[in-house]
């Protein structure tokens, strides 16, 4: 590879609520390799609005997860109770 070959530098967006999104400002900043001082990537410059969006998404996800965890715990509890019940007497008709 010749030294004149242009290196591809990737750009990364913010990851919020399971999606890659641009920063609210649209700004990017360079990331440097400290050993060569070469730009190795460009990263979205998150602002307060981006942080608010990420926190809101996390709280909404946490609330949904909490509910699904409660539901799962309830099912496990019911199965555990059923396992400890004495065997039924008689036959079902």
C-alpha cells in the first residue's frame, strides 16, 4: 500500500433506544490515535438534548423491563406453588 493511499475514517453516531442517531446539533468531532496523532474516527458530539433523549429512552425501557420482570416473577411463583400442591384425589371427568 502506498503512503499516498487515503485511509477510510469511519463516522459514528449516538446509539439511543436501539438506533444509531445523529446528534441534535449535527456536529462531529475527531478521535485521534495517540501514538500517531492520526484521525481514526469521527464521533457524534452529543449535546444536552441528546443526553435527555437517551435518559428518557432508558427510563421508558426500564419501566417496561420492570413490568415484564414482575410478570415473569409471578409466573415462577405460580409454578412453584403448583409444584408444592398435594396431588389431586379422584379422577377428572
